[in-house]
């Protein structure tokens, strides 16, 4: 029984599930409506201003995002700052944790994504 409980606590979170709203960036509510979607080979999303796409590798709860390609629309200052933070966080080695949504966490910061 204890083995089953430990296995449940250490299960690798599933990234699939469609579009997930970003509900917190470094613990703070985001501006606009940023989101991320993980597909089989890549991820896509919106920072609240620009759209983006990147490849990723995910194994054993560790996420590594490849180079990010993004549209280049002009963003309000608050959205531009948010976009920089999102890209900085996604550009670092991330640990993925499940809970109330997904937490993507690194030394650079964190993104909390809603459950679908």
C-alpha cells in the first residue's frame, strides 16, 4: 500500500490536455490571457500579446524548451515585460509538478498552468 502511495506522489505529470491558461507568473496573476498548449512534438501559446511556438523535450518531470519563434507585434509595456518573463522562464531547465494545475519551475521563475 505504501508503495502505491509513493508511486502516486512521484508520478510524472502529463502535459497533454489542450490549451492551458497561465494563471500565475512567478506567483503573480498575469496580464491579459496568456496560455500554453503542449502537442506531441511542440508547444504553442500566447504571452498575452504575441503568439509563439517551440519544440520541447520532456522526460521524468524535466522540461527543456527549444528556441522560441514568436510573432513581433508591438505590446504595451506591461505585456512586453510579461512576455520577456515568460520567454526567460521557458528558456531555462524546468521541473514540472502537478497539483492544482501544472507548475513549471526553474531557478529563473515559475509558470502555473490551469488544469483543462
